[in-house]
């Protein structure tokens, strides 16, 4: 495993240490896996100064040069895929096979961002649309914003970082990256790959330490042009309140629902629901938390779901056979345990799972869950799914919408008319037909409504957020 002497902040192309450090531990059993600096406000100022210089270098690169740079970063990650996989596994506690998928998806994110960098463009404005435009022509161009603060979460530390960093660089910006306190190892390793790929000094900077201190300093600093944040709604609200006139993109919480109609392929629905509910122990913003199943098939669905869930292998994340490992820490596992107990006290029944050992909770299926309990109305972010029978589609849609969140939802049905009826009425940023809400291709637009956030990710759409539209008009 990487040693403490190798783990330093990366600022302006230099590796910077601090007097204070934090130990990073494998969530499964608490084994130390690294040690990182605890940056203070003085390093925030230093990073912003370096990033301003890096911005000038990135802005001056041609589109193809930015694209080639991103592809070289991808080549470095591909070369060191095994090392990245081990780091992601160690810092998150997700099973090693899931960590490998994350790293491979990160490569796709870089490729998509490189593709979009090459074709960054504006449009011709038809000035003679009106008499006032006669004798004039105009075009629009997209220009970078400047220094972008990227604050990333613990659950997908590499790919979700690349979803912010790669579009920022593709658009000609510089980045200050604040990774989650519990999962900084892959971000610091990414800095080394950036350096090897020839990223201009100051274009990518990494600060580890307190999110409350560094994140809020970035939110308030006038040298930051935009903030992009993935995390809790509570922190997102605070960031937006403190950001002033900065651009802000927020990817926040969710309480994902899937609707399963009569006539659906139950085998596929069950398999995908298990994957969607329990991958990375449910610590995914679009994890399946609520399944609305038509009453005529609910019994069969629950029984098949139980059998598939109990077949999952719970164990150490380093083992290739492991399907389910720990949550990010024991406190989160205890919280899930309490949420399940609250639901049971309200009349819910546990079909299977819900047992805790340190930071690991066995995958849990609940039925008869009261609508007012936390599992029904808040984001669990853990390995638990609640099943709700329904009698008609309108009722299922109404229940699915009865949440402050709106990121993604899914519906299984053989009837495309009913599928699109649901798609238009579900109050979410994305609807997956005949699939679970956890489906995401890395080039597609991704983001939510209501308290799930603002703005869209996916390289093409993130670049639009991270650049400014400028009009150039002239008389002919």
C-alpha cells in the first residue's frame, strides 16, 4: 500500500506537506491504508494563486491540445489500472471488482471529455431575423470561466472526480480538487498521473483535510469562478448560500424509486433491483431504495428478490468473490441499523438481512414500511430496499414523487405507452425505462430536480456549465 511519505498535497506542480496528518483506514476493519496532510487556509490561498497561473496555460491550449492531454491522462490510468483499483478499494471499502469497474468507467469519462473538447463550439446567430439586425452577422463562442473548485464524495472517489475535473480541463479551466476526507488516496494518485501526462503547473491542484474548512473557503473566495459539489443536501444548501455570484453545480441526495408493472420480465427486474439496491452497500446517489410493485406480482417479486439477495457473498473487499462489503464507517452502519429498527417499530417486516458486524450491514429487504419513516422519505445511502405494493400506475407515480428528491427513477413495463406516461409524470432528472434508476452511462446528462440538486453532469453538459457563452457581433 502507498506509504505516508508519498501522500502530499499537490499545488502548482509541487508536492506539499503539512505539519498535521490524517490516517485513511480501510472501512471494513479499520486497517490503516494511508496518511494524508491536513491542509489549512494558507494552502487554500496558495492553491488559488497557483490555479490562476494554471488557468492562463489551459486557456491558451487549442481544443485538440486539451483533448490530447485528457487522453494521455487516460493512458496513464489504464497503464496503472491495478494500482488505481487497489487504492479505490482500500479507501472506500467497496468490493475489488466494483472498484475495477469504477476505474474503467473513469477512462470512459476521460474519453468522452476529450471528444467534447475537440468539438467545443458556438453557433451562428441569424441577425437578419429582424430589421434591426440587417447588415450584421454574429456568432457565439464558449470561453472558460477560470478556477473551478471541485468537491467530490467518498462513494465513487475517482470517477465522480473525473466527472468534474475532466470537463473543467476540457473547457480550458484550472481546478482545485477537494476530495472527501475519508477517500483522498485516488485523488492524490491522480495528481501524479496528471503530472506525468504534462498537465500545466497549477491546472490541477489537490487539497486534503477538513471539508468544512476547505470547502467553505472555496465557496467564499473571490478567486473561485465556479463550484461543483457532490454530497449531502445540507452541505449543498450552505455552499450555495455562501457562493455569492459564483456558478454552482450541485449533485445531492436522492430516494430512488423503481416501478414494476404486470407483464414485466421479472427475472430481469429482480436481477437489476438487487444490483441497484446493494452495489457498494447502497452507497450510490441513485441506488434503488423504494420498489413499487403491482400487487398482482408483489408476492412473487419479493420471494425472488429475497433468494437473489441471500445469494450475495458478504466479505472482505479485497476478495474477488465478495459482492457486499462495508459501509464507509461504523457510524453509518449503526445509522442504517437504527433506521431499520425504526421501520420495524412502525410495523415494517424484515424479509431478510439487516444484521450489522462493525461497518458491514447485510443486504436488507423490508415490506409494510410506513410512509413516514426515514427509509420511506429520506436517503438511506445503505444496503436496504423497501417494497410497496400498488394497485394502479397513477398511485405508484404519486408515491414515487412523494419525496423531496428527484434524481432518477426507473420503470419496468412491456407497455411503452404506459412507460412514457410515467416518464413524463415522474418528477426526476432522468427516467430509465425497463431498467433501474441506478443505470448511468458516463456520457449522458445526469442531474436532478427538487432537493437533488442543480445543473447537469456528463462531459458535454458539464462543459456547458463550466464555460461562458460570449456573443461576437459585427457590421458587414
